[in-house]
C-alpha cells in the first residue's frame, strides 16, 4: 500500500511529540476524504490519530460530498472532536483570527493537473470554480493558503503538503518557494510529501545550513 502525506505527518507527530504534548492540539486538514480507497483516506487516518492522542480534527473541503464523507468518518469512528467544514481552504484561513494557534496543517486541496482526473472530479471543480482542474488555480490556491498560514502561524506550526512532485509539478510550485523566502525549513521530503517548519533558533548556523541543503534537495 503506497504512503501519502498524511502518513508522513502522522509519523512526524508520533516521533517528535510526547503524548501529553498532543492533548487538545488540532490538525487542520484541507481536502477531506473523497474516495474511500485503501491508503488514501487521510480523514480516517487523522481521526484515528486524534482519537488516540485526544486531539481535535478540522476537515475542510469545498465539495459538499467530501464534507459529508468527513462527517461519516467521524461518526463511524465515534469521534467527537471532529469538525467538518464546507468551505474553500483559502477562505477558512483568511477568516481565522490572528491568535488561532495553528498546530498541524495538512494541505491536500485543489488537485494539480496530471491529466487523469475522472469526469465527476472535473464536474465538481466546474460547479465550484467554473473551470476544469488546472495548475494555475492549484498553485494559486495553495499559495493563498500558505500566505495566511504564515501570517497566523507561530514558531511551532507544522505544515505538511501532499503531492509535492518537483519544483514545477504538484501542489507546491509557488507555495513552497514562498515559504522558503519567508524562512521556513523543509524538515522532511518523502513519498511526494513535505513537512515545513520555522526554525526555532535563527542565530544557529546549522539552521541556515539546513535551509540551504533542503532547498537544493527539492529543486
Ligand atoms: C486529493 S483530494 C483530498 C483527498 C483526501 N485528503 C484523502 O486523502 O482522502 C483533494 C480535495 O480537495 C478539495 N478541494 C479542491 N480545492 C479546494 C479548495 N480551494 N479548498 C478546499 N478544498 C478544496 C476537493 O474537493 C477534493 O476533495
């Protein structure tokens, strides 16, 4: 079974935090479960993780069917700390207050154009955006979200992206350079997913080396 960004974020959380540090922390997921395929259901994966560590999950999707899917996942798991919101991710982050304390953000929203999207998928995008899936809107959507997240983040905020293929293919083509330009560091890059974080100590030379190394790895 192939691994996705949600596995990377889950493992990062379990490796880098003690259980007592996770209580009441929140994962914000952009892109709720769309198809209940083996290994691809990030909402179910995060629900189980949040249940285990007493965390909260906010799952956001522009498509009402996916929002209903998230609600079903919460119900099936008997999970009470889940909130499914039918909204664009861009609007969700714009509407968030400046003191929101973003803990973990999982960005798996607007699809990039890999030329193999099914017709129903294209129809859903046409309903909400009025166009077929296209890379310009994918990149703009993720860039818009990270600008807001950057404004509202704190030193501990973790951003995980799925579908990061290269510097010109995937969901992070403009969002990742924006984060680099604003001092974020790529902590991990695996299975077409990345973890980004702000360095804790700016004066430490190893942080600067890490930034430079990671930028080369991705490009
Ligand atoms: C790749 S799927 C998410 C898959 C899900 N994370 C999983 O593992 O099952 C992408 C989802 O993002 C949603 N989406 C696209 N653009 C969006 C936007 N601007 N804001 C919120 N959701 C969006 C789509 O409706 C679709 O359900």
